[in-house]
C-alpha cells in the first residue's frame, strides 16, 4: 500500500499505537490458542485421556501420541503439562513420558507451519465459521466445542496479522534495526529468544513474531535460526513451573523436557552454519545465503519454520533410542527420595 508515509526516519513511529497493537496482537494470539486448546480438550473428553495414557506406555506410540496431542492442541505447554499431571497421578511412569515428550517436540512444529502457510489471511473466515458452528450447536456438544476451537484458531491468526501490521513502522527506525543486528551473534539471539519465550510462554507465538520480523527484512538468516533454538528452550519453562511443588516424577518430566531441548541446542548452536545448510538440504534445496533486505524477506520466514521442524524431528529421532538412558540420568540428578516441598528445596 502507501508505505511511503512511514519513512519519517523513525520519527514516524507512534509508540502508543505500536505498543497497543503489539500487545493486543500477542494477547489475541495467546487467547486464541488457549481457547482452541481448552475446547479441543473438552471435546475429546475423558476417553481420549485414557487412550493417551495407554499409548504412552510404548515409546514409539508415545512419540506419536505426544506429536498428535501437541499438534491438535497446538501448544507444547498444554501437552507437556498434561504429561506432568499423568506422572503426578501415577498413570504412567516418568520413563514412559520421555518418548511422548519427544513427540511433543515434533508436534510444536504444526502451529508454526500453519503460520508459515500464510493461513493468516483466512483468519476472519475461521472466526466467522467457528462462531456459526458454535451458534447452531447444542451447548456442550462436540460440535459446539469444535466451533469454538475454530474461533480460537481464527483469533490466533488474526493476532499475528495485527502484530505484523503494528511492526511495519519500525522498518525505518534505526535503534530497533540495530538491536536486531545484534542477533547475528548466535549466543545473544538464543538468550534473547529464550527469555522472550519464557515471558509469553508460547514458542509458536515467538516464532510467529520471528517470521514476521524476517518477512519484513529485519533479521538475518542466522539470527532467525538462532532464535528458533532459543524458543525451543524457553518453551520448556511452562512445564517446569507446572511441575514445581508436585511429586518427584512430575518434576522429573519438567526437567527432562528442558534437558532434551538443551542437548539439541548445545549441539546445534555452535554448528549453526552447518545446521542451516542441513535445513536446506533436507528440503532438497541448495543453501541460500540472503544478503539484501529483499532476499531476506523472501528466505528468512521459510527457513525459520523449516529449521524448527528439522531441529525437532532430528532431535526426536536421534534421542528416541536413548530414552532409558536419559531417564536414568534425570533420576540420578533428581532422585526419587527427594520431595520438592518448598521447605526442603535446599
């Protein structure tokens, strides 16, 4: 459209509007995701939970289960917290949860892929369709839950749209561009992205924002991929917090989730250039190294979603044979005899 009007050398940034729209967009995204998660869970009912519990007992089925649940609820926070509660109530052992956690990792790629498929332009269609289904359904029926879940999905996408529009004026704002240039340092990018993800508790939301920044030419390819790694660590915070003060098994799950991600990031971050090449090769593409803003706008959003998929799929397949080993390691660090009552924390 009329992009010329924003080039006031950054003097054209209306900070009040920008902050309001960014916060509004993030809130809408997170609210939409929560609505979707809650209604899909309610629609699935208790029998669903029993099936999941049984399936977690085999590590390959567990991987598949973790994947499906996370993909459907589109939130690793929801599914990892669910695993914490399964172990807490003795439905499955801590070891059995590890295969499922690896599946949860792969499941987190689905919302990110949905965003990268540019479904955001249909957000209002999802909202109206969801509302229509909900309004012609009996309250509490599966169809009503489905309608409301669709409505949530639409809100999630609409939130991304709002955030993207809000960020446009920053295109010509030097301090912001300089801050993002610092993200070319892998360590800085990983830490910043981890903290941001801990703050808003959704790796999908953070990666959507990273893709928006990439799509507007703000981020280098390396920075975008490093931020993927950080978001993957930060997303484990929710399960860790949920497990505190619960039985030991629950804390072990929360910690194992962090450990799995940390292993992946510690192996990937030092070799980030090789990892970027791998992400291209896996897609049967030749590696691209975008320099100009236009090249970045084209390449970075795609590599962000692809890197997230490759990281989690490779991590899950690489670690699945070693779930027992990882379980034993976590049990050594957090022995069963220790309770996590706050009083005896030290």
